[in-house]
C-alpha cells in the first residue's frame, strides 16, 4: 500500500465545465476526508465519510459540489458548472476511525479554472 | 468561523539556526497537530499533541500543547536545508468527526 492516491494530479478546465476527482484511501482506513486549499492558505474541511456514509458537509460545499464513496472504498468529488473561484488544490485524507495520528493526506489535485 | 492565527507568516534563516513558530486560537482544542507541506504535495504529519501542557519531540522538532488549550508552538533546532517548506498547525475540537482546522502556514526558507 503506497498511501492515499489522488487522480488526476492536475486539471485545467474551462469555466462552466464539470470536473471529477478521484481519491483512493489507504485500504484499511474507513474514514475519508476532502479538504480544499487555496494559494497561501491552510487546507479547509469540505466533507468526510465513515465507510460509505457521508456524515458531515461544510458550508463551503455548495450545491455544485457532490462527493460519493460507493462501497466505502474510493471516493469521487465532482464540481458542476465550475467557476474561477473553484481553482484550488483539492486534498483527500484517510484515517482509521476517530484517530488523527493516522490522518494521511494524498498529494492532491490542482484544479485551474480558466 | 473557527480560525487559527499562525505566526510568523514566513521566515528566512541561516542553516544551523533554531526556529520557533506558534499558533493561537480563540477557542479550545482537544488536539493540536503540526504538519509540513512541500510544493505540489499534501501535508505530512510531524507531531500530534493530545494533552494540555504536553511537550513532544520528534528528532530536531519539539512542540507543546498550551496549558490554556488555545495555543501551541513548534521549535526546530539546528535547521538544515531540507527543513524548507510550509509548516501548518491544526487543531481538532470535534473528537467525533476528526475534522481539522488549519492555520495559514509559516513558510520556512533555509540558506545553506
């Protein structure tokens, strides 16, 4: 197991287009988190899953954003009708249950909306 | 919303010097963590602190959980060029979710 994997690493899209990112967590981790990081800022929480259940969503996650984790394995984050303000690094992290010691981040997907 | 104030915003130091950075909050946290992020990568956990007053070391890194539970600091001793990166503090106040609140980061540059 090589850690949390995110694809693609980079995505450039035109405003108004839809994009989807994928995250593959560490296999034995049942918690999966999505964060967004803009330039010069720390990561901001978007949402998290316990197995396949999405348990919390930040107010940052507008109705254009949707996240899924079918079967409690990989997760996808979709942004519909992208806006320039969506340009950011989207980070995925995973952990076992409530412990944060095992909170492992992926390398992120850098989204640029032009 | 919840915010962490991290300082300094950036530091440019000579190799071998010690470094100190800190993080404060208006609210109490149950856990403080320190992460390092390098360009194009996700944050990597350096140190986790679980009790008020706790002092924890990881090699040349030392971090403390403030007694008031509203602050934490990170020290790096005898800096080396590979210490370059952005250091983030993060607080966790919701034990159930594991959700983290991050500071704005301290950018560290080390001159050989």
